[in-house]
């Protein structure tokens, strides 16, 4: 039988001798220690020796092996299953009694654990894009489920008042509405001051400071009143709803509600959604009033009479302008309360889950408020 030149012992004290005959019979003799350090080089040498060879029978002689670890048994299992020599009949001989017992009990799962796997090339950009896409699709699915739950529970609760938890609605109305009056008053009043001073400075160049009253009124009624109210509600109410429902989910209180046969959407979301729809337009009207009042104070300071200011304000605003402002308040209230509850229901487990849901509720609410405001402006422009 022709003999291939034996490979030189490696630095890890392993001797691999491969002999191959023309009749398709091959013999491998292993000597030394088959440990986790030596098996990798031994594995590679055997694969190189058998690559492209036609082998019918293979005998693996391990009588010279004085130590065999888990990695060594993985190599012997790999050879015994014919992975390196497809179609060949393989026999492993020369194992001492202790090694033979372990070898016979070595499973395929053990082999996978010790088999040297090639490192996969990582593509961070592709992975991040895939993760973002999966998250967007997951959010879209959750949105559809949430909207479906609201659509199934809100109309019956409005038609049958006994199904509505009105004490919870009043409680949320007080927290989101009455408690928000001070901050809405301050912000709206200062906003009226700012608009009045900025517009007065520019209109003075044309001798038209009287039109500051018109500017303040139309801006507060159609745009800044509803928008600032929605932003304040997003910071106060959306975050509060997300934190409250998220904490209940982390504490498995939502699971308890479902066990009792109560829908979390009907029990928690619907009252907050109704309260948001009711409180947002009222706070919008109050914000408009405070903003206009702040602008009127600036106009009085510029020397204009109160009757002239009120006349300019009354002539600049029409009923449709007020309808647009109130409609924005209703839509913004739905967005703020709905997003806050939705993000709360999305809360996962973990120490930072509630904080993450609260942050996402505020950011998503602000984004949708701006998008809805842009849609209102576009529709109003083309309907005129």
C-alpha cells in the first residue's frame, strides 16, 4: 500500500499519519494528546488530506492517543460519521476501555458544542437596518391591534353609559385638566407676550401696530393655542398614562385583569381616551383666552385703547377659525391619550422598561401632533 508522507508533529504534540491505497482503503494513525488546543490543527490537516480523495473504507487508529478531551471526541465522532469521507465505511480502533465508553456515549449535541464553527462576517449596518425594520413592523402590528381594541370597546361604552367607568374618567379629567391649568396659563400668557412684542417690532416699521391684535388672535386661535396645549398634555398626560399602565403591566396587574375577564383596553384605555377627548378642547379654549389676554396687555402698554383692541380681535376671527382650533384640540387629545395608553401596554419587562415606554410615549405624541397639525394646515388651505 503506497504511503503518504507523514505529517510533522505540531507544536501541540500531535502526530497525524495518513496512509491511502489505490483500492480506496485509507488509514489514519493519531498519536499524542487530543485536547482543545491540538484538535483544531489536527482537524484541518485531516480535511486537507482527504479533500478530493475517493475513499471507500477508513480505519482510524487511536491506540497512540494518551489523552482525549471533549474536542478530541468531537473529532472522532466527526470521522466516524463519515463527514470527512462521504460514503466511506469508517471504524475507530485502539481506544482504551475508558475512552471507548465515553466515545460511545458522545452525542451529536456534544459534537456541535465542540465543533469549531467558522466566524460569520458581521455587517453592523445591515443588522441595524434589519432590527429597525422589524421594530417598525412590530409597532405597526401593535398599532393595528390597539386601534382594533379601541374600536371594539369605545362605541359600546359611549352607547351604554353603565359600561363606562365614569369615576375614572373624572379622576383622569382632574389630573390632566384641572391640574394643568397653572402651567397652561403661564405658557399661553407668555406666548401671547412674545407674539405681540415680535409682531409689534416689525409692524412698527410700516405704522401698522394696530394689526398686532389681529395677528395675536388668529395665531392663537388657529395654531399656537391648540399646539401648545397638546405639547403640554404630551409632556404631562401621555407620560403619566404610559408610566401608570406600564407599571401595572410590569407588576402583572394587566394579566390579573384578563384572568378576571376584564379587558385592559375597556378598563384602562377607554376612560383615559374619553377624558383626553373632553379635556383637550377645554384647555385649548383656555389657552387661546390666556394668549389673547397676554397680547392685549402688550397692546395696552403700547397706548391702544381696550375697545379698539377688542374690535380688532373680533373682526379678525371668524367662526370657522374657532372651529379649526377646537377640532385640533379634539384630535390632539385623542393622539395624546391614545399614544400614552398604547405605549404603556407595550411596556416590556426589566428595570428600565417603564422609563423607556414613557419616553417613547412623549416622543411619539409630539411627532404625531406635528404631523396632524401639518395635515390640518394643508386641508384648511385647499378648502378655502
